[in-house]
C-alpha cells in the first residue's frame, strides 16, 4: 500500500516565502513602471500663426485649441507673427517662424515658401490661400481652387451691390492686377456686370498706389457703387479710400467691415478658424496633412453697417437685412 507523505511545515513555509517574494517583486516592478510613466513630462507642442493682424478669427482659433485641451504655457507654445498689412515683412516673419521650429504653421497670407529649404518644410495649413506652391506644400483649409473662390466672392459682392443700390448703373472696383486671385475676381465681376448691363470701371492699384491720384479717379468716375476687392493694400490705405468714397456719397461693398464699407461679405472666418484648430489637433496627434478632409466649402458671413448707410442716406433693403449675420447700428 502506497503511503502519501504530507509536506512538512518547514517546506510549506519556504514555499509561502517564495510566493510572497515573487508578489513583492511584481508589485515593485509595476510601481516602478507607473512612477516612470508619471515622471515623463507631457509633450509640449509649438504652433505658429502668420497673418496680417490679430482678428476675431484668430481669437476663435486659440479658444478652440483650448477647448481641445491645449493650454498655452502648459502643453502649448504659440508663435504669433503679424505683418500688419505690410507684405514686404513676410519673408522675415516666415524666417522667424521657421527658426522657432514649430510643429505646424497656420497662415492667412500667401507665404513665400519658394524661399524655404525643403529640409525645413513643416505642415502648413492655409486659410484663404488657394493653391499650394513653392518648395513646401501648402494645405488649404477652405478651398483648393483659386478660380472657385474668386467666383464665389465676386458673385456675393456683385449681388449685394445690386440689391443695396438697385438703380446703380456704374460700378467701380478697386483691385490689384499683380495678384492672380484678384485678376480672377475682376474677370468674374466683369462678366456679371456685362450680363446685368452695368458699366464697370477698374481702378488698378498695383505697385505703390498714389492715394491722392486714386481719390481723384474715383471723384472723376463718380460711380454709383465702389466695390473693394478682397485682401490687398494696407488696411489703413483701404480705409482712407473708402472714407473718401463715403464723403462723396458713394457706398462701398467689400470683404472687411472695418474698412468702413456699407456691406461686407466674406467667408465665415469663425467657422474656418474652428475647423483649422480641429485640423491642428489631428496633426499633433499624428495625422498626416494629406489625410485631412480639406477643401470643403464654407458659408459666407454678411455684415451690414447701418451707421455708414445712415450717413449716406441709404436705405438697406429688407432682403439684405434679413440675410445679414450682423447689423451694426
């Protein structure tokens, strides 16, 4: 008959001691790993912005980043650069931005990327920059086609001008033939004017415009409406010209209500800014720029300045007021 011997108390004690030692080692290893993970600093991202001036759109962009968990001074460093309408500053500002080595650059201007060493290329998200060019690829947030954007903006400006001043038969447009986008813009505007039987006089301010001569041309032409092409000249120069037109009783239509125009129509920069911040979030989390769903159309924002209309003795039709996003009184 087989006899089964039960383990001795000493053997059991040694076995329990070994198990306890193994458990302690496991706990220590897990604790050490958790402590090491806790001691690793959270990543700090560097985001650069390059634009003309700080606007509500840029403020919206920064607020949206904060909503997404990026807090300046904690896990975010913002490199802000503004040209204040002086385009000759762009090369220097772009060099400063690249010297800061950001993870991504967001711009509302057309940066001279042809001057960038291809080895320095970073993801560049462009708001209102229509076509990529130069050494580094630019990824437009709003639209890929310059022609499509020019067609949309010119159609909005012409429609509002016709509606606001229905009896107008003579339009003038302030533009710059050195800018491909504005060439497209004026071409579309001219086609619309011809179809409507409206005369269109083009005031070209390419190069270094003489504001006195430009004012004399406006006075001589005496248009019923002045249309201010988007995105050119220094803001202070645009404001001077629009103020002069207003003093002559000529209402102006444009893109920027701050210029003093009666009606401003442009892409909804608030939505564009939020979309851009969402794209930045995806890039910082490892997405590739080419994989982002860009190029979708953006709605227009219409702002009516009732104060300027009143100064001109102009009654804005209800059809315009009803579609306005804001009316300033």
